[in-house]
C-alpha cells in the first residue's frame, strides 16, 4: 500500500529525514518508536504533504502512485489521514460543519454528489456515539477550548468519518488518560480491516497494548535503524533506546 | 477649475434655487460655505489623513446637480435591498428622492425626507434642536451642510419601537458624467425608543461617483439604535461617510460597517457619550483587493462615568489594497469607571497589501479599564495544512479560515437576513462555495 524509498527531507536546509525506507501492506499495523527529535513527526507530516518540509530525495508511493508532488488535499482524497499531535484550533467553524465540508470535498474529488443531509447526520451520530462523544461537542468550534483528550478523540472521530485507507496517528496517545486511551484504541481497531493500514507514531509502548502492531520500527536521527515484531516495543520500553544506538554503532 | 473653486462658485446658484421658508437654514448654509472656503478639503499633512489621500478622487470634474431625473425599475435594483424582510425604504437616485421606490411613514414614527423636514413647520422644533448640532466644523462637514438639500429624516417618538427596519439607499446612475452626491441624514430616537437602520450607497455606473455623506444620530435616554452600513460599491465609486452619534444615559448604539468594495472608502465614525451607563459598539469587517482603500477613523468620547465602548474591526487585504484603522478613545477626567475595549485584527494575503493600524488612547481619568490590541498577520500555515489534510482544497481552506476570522463580528448582527446577506457577500468575495451555514 505504502512504499517509502530512501526518503530525505529538510526544513530550512537542515536535514531531518536521512534515508527512510518503509513498506506497509494492506491490513498491517506498523509502529514507529524513537526518542524525541528523531524525526518521527516529520515523517508523518511529509507523508501527508506538509509544504514546510522539502523532500530532497526519494519516493513516496501510495497505491502504486508516486505522491511526492501532490498537495495535502489530493493525498487525503487518495485515502491518507493524519491524526495530528497538536490539532489546530479553529474558532468560528463547528465540528459538524467542518466534517460536512471535509466529507463533501472528498466526495467531490471522487466525482460524487454532496452527501444528503440526513445521511450525513446519521453517520455523524453513529460515529460520535461509538466514540462516546457528547452531542453538544459537535456544535462547538473545532478544537477551540477542547482539552488535550477531547482534541485527540475528535481526531479519531474525524478518522472514523473519513474512513481512510492509511491512518497515520502521530502521538495520539499523549495526553490521554487510560479510559480515553481505550476509547481511542477501540476506534482505531474498528477501522482495521484487510484493506487498510495504520501507522502509529509513539513514544510509549502503552498504546501498543491496545492496538497491537504487526511491525515495530525504531527511528533514530532520521533513519529507521531497527525493525521487529511487537516484542521489540516491550524491549524498548524496558531498556530504552541506548542499546539500539550502541548496537547500531557496532 | 479645481473642485473647491467650482463648489464655492456654484453655491450662489444653488441658494437662489432654494425657495423654502426656513431662514435659519439659509444662514447655516451661508456660514457653512464660508467655512468650507476657509478650511478646504483635508490633506495628508493633517494627522487624521496621513494614510488616506483624497487627491485622486478630488481631481474629477464632478457634476454637482444632475440635469435630468433618472428613474430605476425595482426589479433591476432589488438585489441591493434587504428585500427578504418588510422594511421602510428611503431611496434616492442621484441625490433626488424616488417616491415610487420608497415606503415612508408618519404613523407613530416619522420616516421621511430631509427636504420636507427642513421646510415644514411641523418639524421645525426637531430641526432647530438637532440639525447640524454635533457634526463639527470641518471641510467635509461644512461642504455637506452648505449643500444640504436631501436625505433621510427619521424621528422615533418617545416609548416607541419602530415596527420594522429602515433602509436608506442612495443610488447613483451618473448617466451624464461623474457625480458628486451629498446626502444629509438626521436620526432622532427619543427616550425608550428603538430602531434599526440599514444604509447603503450604490453606484450603477462606471463613471466616477463621490459621496460625501453626513449623518447625525441622537439617542435619548434608554434608546436603542442599531445601524448597519453595507459598503460594497463599484470600483469607480468612492465614499466619505461622516457619522456622529450623541448618546444620553443608558442608551445603546451599535454601528456595523461592512466594507467590501469601492475605490476609496473613508468612515469617520464618532460617538459622544453624554450621560451615564451608556454602551457604544462599533464593529467592522473589511475585505478588499486590487487597489481599493478603506479607512476606519473612529472616535469615542467618554465624557461621563460608568460607560462602555466596544470596538472590533477585522480586515482582510489582498493584492495592493490598503487599509487604515485609526481608533481614538478619549476618557475625560470625570469619566471614571469607563470600560473601553478596542481590537483591530488584520490579515494580509499579499506582500503588496498594506494596513496602517493606529490605536490612540487619551485617558485623563484614573479609575478606568481601557484595553486595545492590534494584530497583523498572514493565514496560519499550520491551520491551512490541517484543513488540507482533511481533504479540503487550499483555496477553500483559506476561505474557511478567513470566514471564521471575520465571523465573530457578524455574531452581534441582530437582523438574521443581514447576517445571511453579509455571509453570502463574504463567501463571494473570498471565492469559496459555502454549502453550509457556519
């Protein structure tokens, strides 16, 4: 589904990603772990098409199409979704209307008519109930004054509404208490199927107890230095990252 | 001949034409033309006009009195009315009252013409009390006063709520040539009374039109006045709007100004608080592009204690457009416990667009709350990326962000149909299809 080959990316001439290779197949859940500043969030932003980063080398192939030159919205229309580490507050636009706009933008890009209002409302109701989101919350301005946990839950709600092929969750677990974490994990697990994939970016093993990954990658200084099964996450939790660095140096 | 000379020399002929019985008016006008002759038009050497030059609009050879009366068909101009609701309408074409497009009343409230108010004995007490009382002597006001002939006269009697909003619409057809029009409005709202007014200046020609409008508003004790100015004119039309509002105790006055088009727009908006527990609210949305120029020059004069003023102006400037915000708040020594709030936020969409923002606070009292803030920025790239990553195209995403930015100014609009209309105009301006109500 997603093939990343020798990906290099910089910001203001500073190289952050230094040759990333990653292969994600449909149905898989991958986790990328690594210390602060290793480039994990940059990788997720580059896949989603953030223009601030300059892709200097390499290829990003999504469903057999090279997407490096595509705008973020085109990538979204192809089925890539990024759950933000810090969702942006937009006063004056309600969650519901934002969702309507986003869904209809997807439909328009795929040559479909706007979703009928009753269908839209039904879908919003279903998805928000399954994530235990209060009705009142939907008429509030997008992320405006939301708590950290509410913002993250709102990201997963958006994901559930948009039903992407590839969901990238950037530190979605940070700022969540254990109950909220379970709800969010449950939301992600519901999305899992043989046709779509999930890329989790996280500091902690905690989330991986609830969303069990097929592959765990360790990212250090802009490179994936080690990959393994879900047991690698436990080892990292126990031993930290130093041993990986040491192993790499040897 | 320069415009000033032309105006002064035309005055005699204008006065000779006047056949009314009001001798006082005669004197007022004669004095005003003398004042104008002495003072002249404002120029950039004056602090208040530092960022706005009138030169380019004063060089035209304006026709002062249209030679023929022009008629318009309602169906052709319906879109300029807030026609979704029932209103009283005062419609002027090239400065001349159009009775077939208007709907006036004398039932409990007077919604009629300045020309008749100036000449009928019935209205003399009101004219004597209020006409030309708060507009200070300056070039533009004096010019308008000298040529005062027509405009809106609105008098809401004591304990009366106007049963529907009042629209004042000035059309310019300028079929013959460029045109100078000078409407003069007087609005008197007595104790415990309430009215809503919508004002619009609309050119229908590509010939240059300059409007120099003066409006005096008096809000007596506990009166409520909501005023909406819709400025979305042609690129050949310029407007100098001079509005003066005097408020008595416990009155509420709000003015919303939507500046969405025109060559040069200058809003001189002045509030004088003569009483206690008064509330004055000024809100504005400016969205312009090209070489358009919009200048908001506001004054709130806090004279007595325990009063409030709120100013919130938002601007979005694209291409080479220029915005000016000059907000002056004066708090007199006696005006303790004043609460004055001022905010001016701007988004520049282009490197060549300009905003000059100048808050001016003169505070002589020591127990007051005065705040002011001004921001100038671009659209937040992170917010744009967020919306784009949800599949919303960049153009629509920036429209949505700008729309959200301007949105809170619309929140205080009390007539839903105006809110809807402005929503639509803004969406149109920003080139986005808003298939939903925000």
